[in-house]
C-alpha cells in the first residue's frame, strides 16, 4: 500500500477511492476534516497532485457558470476548464493526474471531482449504470428513498426532518445498478446537512419534490419523470471526454432504465416530518397490492 502523506486526503466516493495530494499541507488537513466520514485507507485508483494558485480577492464571488463542463478543451492527455482556471494532465495507465486551480477556478473544485469520479467509473466500465444525482437520500428500515429536485426544492429540509433515520446526503448521491438491482449511495458532496453517513441502501422509490400546502404523493408519467429527473443527473463527463452527445445518450438511457425499474412519484410536502406518514401509507398500499 502507498504511504499516506501529510498533505494527502484519500477520498472515498462510492466504490471509488482517489488520493488528493495538495502542494500546501493545510489544504490536506482541511480536506480530511471536511470529508471526515469519507476518508479511506484503500489503495487509490487515481492520484491527483493538486496545485492551488490564488491571488488576493480570488475567493470573493465567482464568475464561473453553474457547470465548468460548459467550457472545456482537450488536447491529448491535457484538459483545460473555463479558459485556464482549471487545467492539467491525466495518465490513467500511471493512475496519476496533475491539476492546477488558478484564480476563481477553486470554486469549481467540487465539479472537477465529479469529472474525476466519472473518469474512474468509466475506466472500470461501470459508467452506463452509475450516476451522480442532485438529491437527498434517506435510509429507513434499510430501504432507500431518494428525494430529487432543483435548488430550493427542499432537499436539505427533508434531510433535517429525517434525522430519526439514516440520512445519506442532502445534495448529491450516487444511484447505481448492482447485481440487477438499483442502490443509492452517499457521497462526500453535502449541502447544509452535516451529519450524513457513508452508507448505501437498496433503492425503494424516487420522489421528485416541491414545497406544497399539504402532503401529496401523486403518480406522474414516465415521460414527465424522465424530463424532470434528467435535469438533476450530473453531467457524466470524464476529464478527457469531448463527446457530449455520448454523455447525454448515457444519461437518457439511465433515466429511462430507472423509470422502468424503480417506483417514482411527485411529492409535495409540508415543512414538517408528517410527509413520512404519507410515504408509509404508500408503502402499505404497495404491500397490499403484492399480496
């Protein structure tokens, strides 16, 4: 096993372990503290040597778009996000990546790790059924419930109202197919809820959420589900990929497969934990129909 360095953070993202090795040990110390539930001692599948070049004022605000993937160029084994703000090289045979974050590029660090994750899962040939999704996930009696929606739809609210159960995450989760069944897995990429755990659970249902004046669960069409859900799937771009059409096709196929195999609903909910009573009633109805 490679020795763990002082400036290193071995980060577990689902089944993937990557080593973040910073030029400044302070960043390694901070990362290990921030990602404390997701620190691994496993052999990393990719070692990232990270250089951060900041000038005064670089952390004030951000002019990066929501996704740095909107502006990327690739030349051989070199990549450049957003006109030089994030640039580096990747050698998957050597399992090494060198990357420099300049100026406000540090604001794209999380999105960069999304691309690192997809790079590794695609290298391991797991990319067609393994996706990051903007969602809250809760495990209740070993059944995974995913609550997905855009910003301000209530993901962190649901996490806070579900503290009596196991909250996997309130911002980004992994949905993957394994041995013929879908699972939901936590990730280090949390929002406001700080007590998430690094666990997984069998995926029982997906709820597309919105705030409401009362708790309502309703069936929606497969077409509506896929149209809304794909907007919450994080673009499956690897570091050196330039074929956007292939990524969108993978995402669409994934959403269609999920819709065929996992129950899905729209959930309108009040800002209290009474929505769980409605979900429990839905589970009871499903059990009766299975008898």
